[in-house]
C-alpha cells in the first residue's frame, strides 16, 4: 500500500507540474475572438478629428501574424491588446500636435491596406512562424518605406526565432544593432 501511495503521489505531482507548465505558456488562456471593430476603451478617452482630414491622421496599426500558439485560440500577436493600442494613440494625441486616429487597426502582413500606413507595431515575435505570403508582404511593406516597430523579446531563444523569420524576409541582409549615440 505504501508503494502504491508513493507512486500515486509521484503521478499527481508530475501531472500538476505539466499542467502548471502549460498554463504558464498560455496553452489554456481563455479563448478570445478579437473583433477589431468592437473595442472596450477601458476608460481611455475618445476624441474626434476634423472629418476633412480623416485620411491624414496617424493610425496605430498592430500586425496580426502567424505564431506557434495560434492553434490554442490566442496568438501572441494579441498580447496587451487593446490597452496598448488605445493608450499609445491617446498619448500621441495628448502630447503632440499630430492628428491621431482614436481607433487602432489590426492588419495582417498580407493585407494590401498595410501599405497605407507608414508605421506598424508587432509584438512577441519570438514565437513567430510566418507563412510565405506573410514573408512576401513584410518584405514588400519594408521595401516600400514602411517602419516596423518590434517589441517584447524574452531571451536569446525568442530573438533567434525572430531572426530566422527576418532572414526569410531579407536573406541577403543581417540586422545591425545601432549604438545609443546613433543619430
């Protein structure tokens, strides 16, 4: 009986450790269907721009991309959405003279509309697994003068995964680290 009890405890401990590991990696995050047309502003003030200049405003655009975790109902591209996507435009509107769209956008790298926005934001690229269409779309966007801000790496493994995808976008180039004093 004592031996069976120890074996049962070991099995329970092992299953608990596995469940904790899966939970920490986000495998069981609540399922979220993100509808970019329905945003709870969570207290972030709204504003209106002059209708005459509706196409002449800065719009915060988040990139939706394929990642290792997409099969679990919640891609890494959606980390901190919509909070950061609402806060950044509000602060730009509040602190600069820029005309800023109050509603952020979510676009895929394959969207033709991506070329209409000079600045796009991509988060958690350490689990990125771009399709061939996404690789071509990102290359086209960047070669046409688009600016890609990439955020939220956790260690060398995630940097390496992003680097693999970046090399697919530009196989003939290497990323270059700029020193702080770079103009």
